[in-house]
C-alpha cells in the first residue's frame, strides 16, 4: 500500500525503516528461541525462562506471516 501513497525518497525511507524494525524483531525471536532450547540443558535448569516460554509458537507465527502465510505481522 505504501507504494501507492508514497514515492521516491519517502518510500525509500519508509522501506528502510520497516526493514530495520523487522530485523530487530527477528533478532529478538531468535534470542528467545535460543534461550528456550538452553532451558532444556541441565546447566540452565534454575535460570529464569525470561520471555522464551512461548518462543516456538511465536516463531512459527512470525515466520509464516513473514513468508506470506498469515494475516497480520507482529
């Protein structure tokens, strides 16, 4: 929709900003999944879950929407 409302430099700036936001969100999801897997290692048994308890379904949702399989992108 942005390409219909914006053009030139405005469109480029918006696209660059959206890409940076998406990269930041994907990095966060990656960290959550990484910590989720570490929680099954006995060395991290007493460590807090942080924000990783629901990391697998959130990751699936994020990737499927990113690949055009879902309705909304968070």
